């Protein structure tokens, strides 16, 4: 990954959906990347809401509101979701904002001029729910082939604008072959490669039957997916070649769920090339969160409410769980029992107790003041490359691998306490040995504050302030994670409570 300014995006969320744990998952992952890259330099993190389309118009009508008033009323809960999960975005774009809508029309005009958008006749089957045209051969029993949908489709016949996607097929094929890491994980890459190889049709990009969308000059509205995809550049002020655009495009990482890979890795690069712009460096299609192995759905009543789980566990525990539980490209199942195990084990016993015990011993034996170590560290030399390892894994979106590497340091510090028994050293008045173990523990914990900061910002801050430091851990790991940087004489201020108080299962009372 290059050293220039870093740009990461999430998909923009369908505003009328209910925020659930899957949405929080996408945003948390992007937040971890952004927080990590901010330690190294400039980073820009974009998220937002996808607000046009038939479904929103219908929901607004059902609620007796205009679509505009309806979406204005809904956007708050998507911002609340970010706030609840400590997701610190740099910009939140709504597709109903003038800054976005104007630029979408400008894209349309530009591509009409170049011939990449042309007028043609469309006849075919249309699924209102998915807002997608389907070939007859793709329908299943005459219904929408999307396994999540399977609703009736309508026959539409109209003059429409088309995007010349087929023209970009060879370039896409070459691009995929030359950039095997453009789309991760490999499964998604292979799937898209096969789709491109099979051939691509031009894409119908205007709608005459949908009013709630960006109006096109001459009538009709623009296909909601084209509208939505463009958010990634309109937020940067593409049209005026703004400072943000010059600094941050192409995006370094675009995080998406696996079901929207076709839009992001076939249609999107082709649109960008048509505009003379480069494709993003990496699109990562993460896995799906299920509940007991089943897809979350309203009808099954198994949708995990992200606000409720935060209420029980706090943001950091859920952030940790989401990224520790499975490789980022894989599906995994969400369950409170599993969260509790991680909470009480990895977080409470391993990390929380380590901090608590270490600072308590420092208070008891050295009045809470970090001693100078006159003996050489036994732990430091084992971890000299840890910052590089964790950084490289985060940059690869191997969040689980990054956390595992961090927990090797947690484990080593816990083992140190058990093996070197500071209480015995104190009893035997082995001052130098006790100074060393106390210094190693404090220095290791300072390192941990830096390393966990992208994942668990509140906990990192909680550790930081116990060292009497201002704000939160910051700075490039290559200069901060140098064993011995913690100044002897630092006065610690141990917190009253535990970082991760134990959470037991609530026992249902019959
Ligand atoms: N609006 C489109 C994206 C347009 S981007 C130009 C959309 N919105 S969505 O609200 O349906 O989904 C947004 C993201 O949430 C997707 O990346 C999707 O994969 C993710 N998730 C939705 N449900 C999910 C799970 N159950 N598990 C994990 N993530 C999933 O698609």
C-alpha cells in the first residue's frame, strides 16, 4: 500500500432499512483502517446513506410523508449508529444532498458527450424490489432470481439511457488479470472474473417509472445504483477537481459486503474509466453475519439490534468481537454467548486484569511511579517487529490476524507476571529485578494502548489516561513503539474500576 493520503469508504446504507449489526460491522472495519492510517498521515473516511429509489418512495408514502421529509427523519439513526460504535468518519454523504445530485447530472452530461451514455430502447423484466432489470433467461419460475427477493417481476418497455458497459469488458478482464489483488478475498475475485469472462451487456441507467431519484435533463431519473456509486467521488468534489479529490482519489480501500461486488468491481471501474479516472486500489468484499448460521431477517425475528448489544457490552467489546471472530472475508454467526466468552476471556481476564494487576503492583511497590530499569529487558527484544506485523495485517484487512498478534504481547506480559512473581522479588528485596519487571509491564501496556487504539478507541484512551497522558494514543508506530520510550518517573493514575467488568448471562427468572 502506498504512503500517500489514505481514502477508505463503506457502502452507503439504504436509508429506509433498519440499522443492524451487519451495517455496524462494515463501518467498524472501515473505522479501524482509518484510525490506523491516521497514525501514519492523512486519512479520509467516507460513509453515508443511499436515499433514492422506489422502495424509499413507497415507504414514505406509507408513512404519509414526502420522501424528502421521510429521509430527513431517518438519517439521524444512521449517524447515531456511527456514534454508538465510535465510528469516526470524516464525511457523511447523503445522495439527496445538492452537492451530490449536481455532480451526478454532470457525470451524465459528460458521458453523453463522450458517447459512453446513449439513448436506446429497453424491453425487459424489472424487479421493483431490487431495482434491477433481469434477462428472461435469468428468471426463476418467472420471478426475480435474487435468492433474497424472489418477488414477481414486471415487463417494461421504454426508451432509456444506456451505459456502454460492454465496451469495457476487455479492459476489465485485463485489469482483473493484471491486478489479482484488486478484489479480495480470492473467492469474490474468482466469481467476478467468471462473470466478466461470460460477457457484459450495456447497462440501462435511466428510469421513467420512478420519480424519487435524480432527475435527468430531458426526463426520467437516474438508476439508483449509478447515483449511489458516484457518492465515492462526489463527496470528494470530483466535478471541480477539488482539493479532496486531488488528494484522495483513487480510494485505497472500498469495503463492501459480498453481495454488492458486481456493482463495485464491474460497473464502478467501468464508470470511472469512462470519466478518465483510475479504479480504486482494493475492493474488499467482507462476509455476512448470520445468527445461529441463519440469515438475519425481519420475518424470522432474528435481527440483531446494534444499539441493544452496545447497551449490554459497550462498543469496544462488540468492535473487538466483530473483527476477532472470523477472517474478514468469511461469514460468521453472531451470538451473545460467544460475545460474552470473548468479553470475559480475551478482554476481561487477559487484557483488563493485566492492566489492573500491573498498575496495582506498581502502586504498591513503587508508589505508582514507573521505575528506571537498569537491567536489559527480556520482553522488548521479542517484540521489536510487532508494530510492523500488526500494521501490515491491518493494511491487508486481516483484522483477526492483527488482533492475534497483539494478544501475543498480552499473553507474554501475563506470563511474565506468573514467572517472575513481582511479589517474591519484593519480599526478597531484589530491587533491580523488580524494577525491570515493573518497567516491562508498563512499557508493554503502553504499547498495547497504541496497538489496540484502532480497534478499541475507548479502552485505549482508558489505558492512556492511567499513565497520566493527555488525549489518546497517537503518532506513528515506528517511532512510538520503541521499547524503552516510556519515561522512568512517569506517575501513573490507576483507575478505580476494571477496563472490562465481567458480564454474566442474565438468568431468566421463571
Ligand atoms: N445501498 C446499497 C449500497 C450502495 S453503495 C454504492 C446497499 N445498502 S445496504 O444497506 O443494503 O447494505 C450496506 C452494507 O451492509 C453492505 O455492504 C452489506 O453487505 C452490509 N450488510 C447488510 N447485511 C449484512 C449482514 N447480515 N452481515 C454483514 N454485512 C451485511 O447495499
